[in-house]
């Protein structure tokens, strides 16, 4: 009977972690949709508790709309917006924030219950608590990001957008890493420096590429140079690194940002091929298949990226490209973690 209860408990923790992973993926995609519909600045205050409910009367809606009308985005881009248009963008952002609240509760309540019952295993509570802190931190980073677009800008800062996405990816990586460990009974590490280094470097460049994509989104760099494989007839954009100092172009000059994102994609693909070929020789029962999945995901992601570019970042293609990035990232996390485990 005790072994049956233990198995059920183990399954509950696995399902809880998997559910949290799916929710984090969902909020990244909802955040992307919020960005693409220019809905992120529609709620001009951060009310973690009282903001859980949307406006409940015509007067309350009018008050929220009045607040939105005072920010630069409305004055420059949406001066003719009516109440129905405002309600659409409001509910997009409200849904994003509501999902964030739900994720916090979905993760926190079972975590504390499992901790109190000692179900994670000796010395493992800290890892789960760090994930909890990171989830809370990203809620604050999200508001910090929104604040950047409420006063002097027409949109949020691309730097803060990239930070917000970075923390979300770290949370996702920690969850996937932990689920992999937990389902394999916290296996011992494998002292194989070669594969640790290769898969770790690949994961780093996948992460870097996704953050470069956040700068593309944050500066609307995908709306120009919409040709491939060349950029409007040239390999380099004509004004590459034109800003002074030159390194500022990497973060603020749209043609430079898009070119760097393209080049990082090629680098990631070449690295993935290298890792896949080297791993195939080992014929591991887990590492080799996950690297094969990573290769497939990267090929699809390149196709989605080119399509989104040629379609001038139309929402369905842009969101599909973002979803592909998440799948590539999860595969890279699993490859990096599996290369460090004694049991594949």
C-alpha cells in the first residue's frame, strides 16, 4: 500500500511540473500575441490583487480608457480608437496578467504542500523554491517593462522586453531540467566534459538567439528588409553598425538587429549539426534522439522564420515562429541536461 501511495505521489509531482511547464509556454505565447496586437500598454497600473477583476461597469471602463488616452501610444497611434477597440486590447493584456496570477498560484500552493510533507527528497527544496522566486520576480519585471512605455515612449523598451523574456526562459529551463531529474530519481552526474561543453554551448546560443528575437520584436525590426536570403539585395544592410558608438546598433538599429538575428540562426543550426553528428556515434538511448528532435525543430524554425519575414510578421506566422523557438529551446535544455546524467 505504501509503495502504491508513493507512486501516486511521484506521479502527482511530475504532472504538477508538467502542468507548470505548459502554463509557462502558454504565457510566453500570450505575451507574444499581446505584443503583436499592441495591447501591452492598455492597462496603465499594476494592481496584483485588485486588478484580478476587469472593469465591471460603464463608468469603470470609461475611467480605464481615460487613463490609456493619456499615454504617448494612444496619442500617436490610436487617437481614433473607440471603446470597443479599447476593450479588445484591454482584455488581451488582462488575460496575460490573469494567466500570470494563475501560474503563481498553480505552482506555489502544491509546492508548499509537497515541501511540508517532505516529498521532494533530501536537499531538493531549495531548487523548487528558487523557481517560485523566479516566477515572482518575472511578474515584477513585467510591470517594469510596461512602465517604460507609459511616459516618453510609444512602446516598451526592447531592453526590458528582452529581460522579461530572459527570466521566463530561465524559469522554463529550470522546470524542464527539474522534471527530467525528478522523473529519473535525481540521477548522478556524468563526468564527460566534451558533451557537457558542446550541449551547454548550444543551449547558450539558442538562448541568445531567442533574446535576439526579442530585440527584433521590441524594435519592429521584422517590418523591414523583408527579403531572403539577402537583405534587399545585399548580404549586409547598407547602414550596418551605422550608429555611434557602433555597438549601440546591435540593440537599437533595426537593420543591424535583424541581420544579427539571421546570422545567429545560422550559427545555432551549424552548432546543432555538429552536436548531433558527435552524439550519433555514442548511440545513447536518450541523448541521441533528443538531438535528432532538436535538428528537426531547428529546420522547421528556420522555415517559420523565413516565412514570417516574407509575410512581414503577420500574426499567425510570427506566433508560430515564437512557438517554434520555445520547442527548440526545450529540446536544447533536455540535450544539455541529458549530457550531464549518468543514466540516459
